[in-house]
C-alpha cells in the first residue's frame, strides 16, 4: 500500500474523503456535497468562500466537481485554470466565457446528457459544450411555458458534434436550486498569491489530522498559461491576428482569390483608423447578436448613416458582412443593407460616451470593427409583424424581395445562413408605405454552392414566411426547431377563413419549400406569382 505521505497515498486518502461526501454516488460532487466536504474539515467554512472554490475546481464547467478535477485543484498540477488560460482562438475563448455565464444546473445537466449519450464532455470543444448547454437551457425555458403544439425537432443547422441530449433526462431544471456560480461571474481573476491562499484554506478546511498534511500541497505556478486579460493588453495588430485566424477565414472555402482578398482585408484592419474623426454619434439604435448599431451623422455633410460596431474578437462575423456586401454590390442587387467597403476601427479609449455606455460589457476587448451602413430607420419585418401592422399585401411584397435577394446570393455562391424576420429591414416612404424589404446581417454567411447548405436558407425562408403570415414570434416559439408538418398545419388553420387565392395557396407553398425540393430561384418565382396574384 502506498505510504500516506506519498503523492499516491495522499490521493488515495483524498479519494476516500471524496467518496464519503458523494452521497448521490455519481463520482461527482454537487455544490452541496462539495460544501459538506469542506464543512467536515471546518464547520465554520462559509458558503461564499465555498462557492468560489467550487467554481475554480469545476475545470470543465460541468456544473459538478469530479474527483480528477478535485485532485487537480488541490495539487494544482499542469495548466490548471480555465479562468487564467486564454484559448488559442477567439471563437473558443468566447464560447468558454459564454458557458461560464450559464447557471451551474444547466451545465451539470448538459455534461450529464453528453455522458448519458456516450459522449466525452471533456473532449469536446467549448463551442460544442456551449451548444449542448444552450439547447438544454432553451428546452428548460420551453418546458416551463405551456406549449400547445409541435414537438421541437433537432436543429439541422447545429454544428454540435455531440449527440442531442435526451429530452427526458434532466427533468425540470427550474426545480434545481440556482447555481452557486451563476451570480458571480464578472469578478476579477484571483492573483496567483490569492490562489495559493485558497488552496491552503481548502487544505485547512478539509484537513484535520492526517488530512491537513494530505491537502497541504502547494499549488504549482501558472507559468505558461496566458491570462485571459491578455486580450486587454493586445495591440490592434495582435488582436486582429488573434481574432482572425486561419479557421476564421474558412467560410470562403478553398477559393484562393477570395482567400487572398480576405488576407489583405485582415492586414488592413491591423492599422485601420477611427471613423470618429468624421462622424458624430447621435444615438444607439439596436443591439443584435453580434453588434451594436448607432445612428451617425457626417460632420461635414450632415448626411446620416448607421454604424455597426462589433468587438474585434468577433471579427470573423464582421469580415463575412464586409465580404458579402462587396460581392453583392458588384452584382447590382438592390434589396440588401450594404456595408461600406471601407471598414474602420474604434478604440475603446477614444469612443464617445454613447458608444462607451454600450460597449462597457464587452470588456476586456478594446478594439471594435466599425461598419458603416445605409441608415434603415424603419425597423424590421419582425417589428412590423409584431405590431400587427403587416397587411397581406406588404407581406407578399416583402417575401418576394427577400426571396429574390436570396436567389441572387445563391447564384453568386453565397449562403446567408441566418434568414429570419429580425434580419429583414424595411424601407418606407414619407407616407409610411413599405417600399422594399432588405436583407441584412451577413455575419453568418458562407461561400459555397452545395445544394444541401443552400437548403438551410430555403428552409429558413419558409419558416420566416410562416412566422410573418401567422404572427407567431420567431424566438418565442422557437419556430426553427418545429416539425414541418406542424407548421403547415398551423398555417392552414391561420388562412382558412381567407378567400384570397394567394393566401389560400400559402400552406401548399410552405409545404413545398420545407420539403427541400425547391431551389431559391424557384421559390422566388413562386413568391412573385403570389405577390402579383394578390395585387390583382
Ligand atoms: N443599417 C441599419 N440601420 C438601422 N438599424 C439597423 C441597421 N442595421 C441593423 N439595424 C438594427 O440593428 C439590429 C442588429 O443588426 P444586425 O445587422 O442584425 O446585427 P447582429 O449581427 O448583431 O444581429 C437589427 O435587427 C436592426 O434592428
Ligand atoms: Mg441580426
């Protein structure tokens, strides 16, 4: 048997202490069990301190601490701390930060569902882990709302490599106590000395007799790992390099010309200057998934425009927006919210107060891509549908515009991949009449012509049609995950009292679109027919 003072002996004793606390016998400690373990050593151990330790020991963010994590934490070997470690790519770093902000019970349910499905949570990328957590979170909130129809199906757009969580597994996440970790995210990272002290505190707490020496191991240094706040210290050049790596330009496929275009753009960004010398920022307009949009005015001409700011660590979405806009401009498409070819960079320290207010939460990033666009102050198709102001006439016009734009994109080898009512902006005249519907937000776009990936846009267009025709909210009802039959059935009910031939045709058209048998060009032709038939 190993001596109690050897490393193996210590681990064996620690395993015994761990097992004794693992009342649920899962091989992992929930926060309550972890807290009980600490209290065993020291009955006066305080909960907030325990929460802090729990958070740090939960290396893989599974919402529970398993034995390996616990040993890692106590003996602090290798590149231990996810909080300190900067991921190699900006997208992984962001996924990790985002996962960290999810409540513990959600993470615990996510890691469990992966394990139950035979997967390996730790072997997954942060993006994959986040995806599972997001799915479960949505299901949890969904289950708490009384649903009338339609079981959600798997989202075909998901890039998760993990198997889908078993819907029946984590029963009701609302009944799980709130995570001890959820409320305390934005605290500064503990310094190494502080960490050492914490490790000692754990040791003292769980200690008592032999345990004290057992757990008295000093944490190893954090040499070699990069502090995540390194992002704050990066120069514009370094941040652009970090944010736009090889894989971030993969959306262009293998086309060498496009790749060299993107590489030149990336180089340009490293020294691009600020638009704030020529623009007054008047007010904040809206926040999307990636960026903040501001109303601006040219200092000399007084012309108004919109400025979309996205943090540099999301430059991979900005570069898509820039690239798509460039291609579509040269193709003379009109119903697109274009981005100026000249993209600039705003530095946090030189931003105006209106901007600073918005980007305060984007720390530690200090540089932002600024894209100038035509101002579209009339809102989105989603807004209009929500306000109940969408007449069938306007609806058909808008759907025709969008279908035609998507058809041109597809003909140019571009896929939008985020078609939804919120990403369709309206253009109106002084009488508030809708003149056009313009597609915006190319931040998820992809270059390529495979029929299968084009189908994603076509399906999303179909679901957009459903959403605006029935008034069912996109996000609230999670339409994109619904079974196609259910959507067609609900649309049939929604139009059954109408005598208009175009409206009557809609369910059949939706069924055809969702069946995957049409190209975008064919959809555009049908939408044109419906629109002109309605006008007649
Ligand atoms: N050119 C513009 N003019 C006015 N408002 C805009 C403009 N572009 C976007 N918006 C508003 O900002 C929101 C977010 O913009 P979007 O381009 O979709 O960014 P994200 O990628 O962050 O979703 C839109 O849904 C819309 O309400
Ligand atoms: Mg958007």
